[in-house]
C-alpha cells in the first residue's frame, strides 16, 4: 500500500432498514412503503429480522443427507457433526456476530516495487542515447522508455518522477481511444479454485499489513483507480446465470437436507427468495415472457478483492435487489435517479472524447469515477457496506457502482412493481434515441397486463395511465403516415421472433404497429417514426402497415380499464354488448335500454368515456332515423315519382340489426362527405361545373342507401335530384347565349324554378349577378 495516498473519506451512508417480521412478509408492499423516504438515496440496505436469519443452521441440518452427499458412511455421521462443531461452527458464529465497523483482518501485506528498485544503469536515455546514474534518470510508467530527467521537456519536467508519462504516450493516449471493456478469462474455475486464487491474491497483496480494516481497503481501492501508472489485475465471476450454475437460495427443485421439511419449504417459497421475487403478486415481470437472465432469473456473482462493478443503471431502469450469501464485504455507492442526468453530464464533461466516440458509453458498464469527485460536482452519492445475510435495494434509474473486499458470493435480480411503469416507458424512449435494443417490449407487457382481468388496484391504475399514453402516441404516429395510404394488415407481433420485429433504425422491439418491407429475402420492419427509412431500395408506398390493434380497439381497452377502476364493470359490459357484440339475428335492443344506460352513467358520476359518448351518439342517430324515415314515407305517399330505391331503403331499414359502433362510424363518415359536397356545391353552383358535382352526387346517394342506417342526408340528396338535373340542363341551354338573349333565357328559367317549390340556398348562387326582371 502507498502511504502517500490520503485516507479515503467514504460518502455518507445510505439508510439501513430493519423491517419487522410483519413488514418482511410482503416485499412488494414494503418496497412501496419505503420508497417515498428512501428513493432520494438511490440505494438502501435491508437487514432481515432475526427470526428469519435463524432458519436452518447447525441444529436443523440433516447430517445424514449431508454425509450421503459427501459419500461418507452412515457410521461416521456423528464424527462429521462433531468435526464441524469443533473446527467450523465457532468460526461461523463469530463471523455472524462481527459488525462491518469492527471487521478487521490480521494479514500480512505486500507493496508495489518502486522505481528505485529498477536498475537503469544499463539503459540509454531515449533522447540523448547516453547512459546515466539511476538517480539522474526516470522511466515512463506506460511504455518503459528511460529518460534523463534533464532531457525531459520543461512542460513535462514539472511532473513527479514517479508515475511519469512520456510525451509520446501522452499524445498517443489523447489521440487513440481504445475500446473500453473487460477481458474474458479463457480459463474456467471451480468455486474452490477461484476461492484459492482470490484468497492468495489478497494475502500476498496485504502481506506486510498487520491489520486491515474495511476503511483501509477502500482507501487502497480508490488509490489504485486514481493512479494512471499502476495496473492491478483481478478477476470477477460476474453475471453467472443461476439457471446454469445454481442459486444460493433453496428452490423446490433442490433436495431437502433439513430435518424440518417445513423450514425447507418456507425458505424455498419465501417471497424474499430472489428466485420468487419476479413472480410475486404486483410484479410487472411476471408478465414478461421467457426466463431472462439477470432480469427474471437471478445472476450470481463470485467476487475477489478489488473486483469491481462500474457505474450503471439496471435494464429498463428497474429496481434491483442483491443478497450477499457469504464471504467478505461488498461496498456500494449509489446515486438517486433524480441525479442520473447530472452524473451523466459530469462524466461527459470529464471525458468528452469518450462520449463523442461512444454516445452510449454509460450503457456499457465500463466507467468508474471516484464518488468524491462526483460529489464535488453536485452529484449526491451515498454508500453501503454489505455484509453476508443482508440485502441491498437499488431504486429506478439509480446509478450504482462498487467493489468487493475479498472472496464472496452474491446474487441479484430485478424488480418492477407498479410505480416502475411510467419510469420504464421513459427508459425505452431513451433507448430509442441511442438505438439500444431493449430487453423486452414495454408495450407488449403493458397490454398483456391490460388484458388480465385479475390485476390488483395499484397495477390497474398504473396500466390504465400507461395505455392512455400508448394510445395518444400511436394516434400521432399513425396520423404522421396517413397520407401515404399504405395497405394495412393485422399482425400478432408477440408471435414473431424479437430479431424480426426490431426497428431497423432505433432497434426498438415493435408491438403496436410497424411499417414492413419485403423486397429483400429478410423482412425488414421499422417503427412509424422511422417509416421512411425501412428500405432504401423500394418506394415507401410499396410497404405495408402492420398493426396489432386498431385505434378503436385501444380506446375500448382504455374505457374498459377505467370501468374496472371506478367499479362500473357491469355497466360497461351491457354497453359493450349493445354497441360491439350484437349479432345479426339477435333481438334488437330497445331505445329505452340505451337511454337507461346513459342515465345510469350520469347518476353515478361515471367518467365521460368514449363508450358513453358513443351511446349518446347512437341515441341521437336513432332519433334522427325515426324522423327521416317518417318524412320519407310521407314523401313516397305524396309523390308518385318517388324513387323505388328510397322505398326499398325503408323496408330494408326495418329489418336491419341494431346500430353498432362500426355502423355509427360509417354513418358519420358519410355525413362528413355530404357536408363537404354541399360546401363545394354552394361554392361552384354559379360556375359551369355542376355536371361534375352531379356525378359525385350519384356516388354519395347510393353509398347512403347502402348504409345499415338511414340518415337525414339521404333524404336531402333525393330532394335535390330533379333540381340538379334542371341546373345541368339550364347551363347547357345558356352556354352559347349572350346579351339580351341570355338575360331573357335566364328570366324564363327563373320562372320554371317555381314548379320545384324549394328555397334551397343553391338557387342564390345559380343566379348570382343576374338582375331582377322589371
């Protein structure tokens, strides 16, 4: 150890929590309880109740099962138990009693060799090529080249002779940014082999140190990190899937080595067992398909002295929970999620060239900066010393880093309760901006939850809000490409492999919609924001719009979720049956039933949802249909020339099924077309363009007759039929006239109009600019 490095001042401690046995029964409820007061620290330590710690142990152990596992004869079981009690039990009990503040290890130390131990009498100066005395020379700590101190340029001569870097290495270091990362060891270790290596390293490193406290070890760690000339190589068994190597927690698949089967089951089924946490009630991760290592399947970590985890947040900014099974301390540093951007800006300010080359540097788990340096820049940083048997919980978007004090074993998994949902959406937005592939589709998980009829109240509220956000975003996205008029086709994205439903631009996993190009052997997809970039070879109009749900489907889901929140599920079901699930041949619901549903909603203060509005529109449309049909029947009785089409429309209307939302939508679209046509007719009636409008009238008229409902505009179009024919002929008759002949003809036509007995506004435009007859 280098005594010249000042003592390290550990950042303030994060909260240390000791839940009661009752609080410990429900982890998700406990996390929700502590979040308001603890989230501002980024990390917290949770120490289980003593009653929980006492599970298992020496007396509860089934020594016969242990002996069988170790191939020890049954006659020697008592000797095995005695040997454990004599040689190990006292050590185990003492380790459990030691607190982290008094954790001192009596070991010897070893120091790094200094420059004075290196002979330079036989080395030439790289500048003058002459030999020199050791005291007059130094070497570059990076390349090893030897220099006379007098030959070093004045700009570099001010640097300490120790840890000195030559000008060539300085320039090389500035101009060449090697890829950051950790090397994978080619060797595979057994646990005992790794433990031997780890313990020997620590023993050799601190051989001359008579006492070693956690504070001294922490100081030495940051001294090494801050040094630009000193390399210390350690190994870390990180991100080991418990599905492959096994979990440190009991599972129901394990053999029971306890005399008390109830204790075994209690541990295996404990909600604090990291294998169970992702599947607890209220956990979003229980809706994520597949066993994702590190997210749903715990990762195991086998550490050694100085093995490190760099600054990072969890995937999708989720919570994480880490349990230290056994071994030496693990030191943590945490930054609250509210300071995450400030941390990123601070690191980017310190190393702009790294971010220029790798914009997603903070996603690569390779950046380590002294917490005290971050605190000087205003970043709040807190620390934890984790001992065996203790949990560490990290909050959403909390950056955390740390290191191990020696050989140990930890296990970790992610947590996503209901309060994580809006944070998770913000995270995937950021992933899109840096083209980072998400671990799972956020939209897919949220909609899968929305379809579940058994969500608890907290999840239901969070899902409702998030589905609303998804609806608004999808509406804007589809409007942005509406002008392309792409062919559409429904698609169950969740049934496609993730690789084939990835946006080719931002790498987001697609679920609600996508633009698809099939001009290559491999289908390409892009999100709607990057639709024009899906393919460089073909025209975007040759692509297809794939969608999981229509906008109407999503809106119905939003209304359904709200009905569950406000307790109006029964009302919602009746309204849905009338508007969406009525089939041909079913008895038509009476208008009174619709009116009663609307009245119930108003009386109970139900929210003004799209479903309620559709009910009101249906009632209004039914009333208008009644009036229209009555007028039409009167017209067919009074006018011998009435169209047979209209008579047929009346008869078929009486036989048609009740109004559904699809019918209402068609009727509204038709009405909008007619209104637009009227506007155009009023504007162009004084021009010789009515014949063209007459063609459009024909299309509209027969579209209206084919609707499943009869609307007022169909009757209005019928009444205009003869009038339009007259206007077309009138224009033809005056086309080649001028002067007095034209005026005389117009006067005659005006008298003819009296036979139509109509005051339609179009007449004003027809004779615009023609004087009244004297």
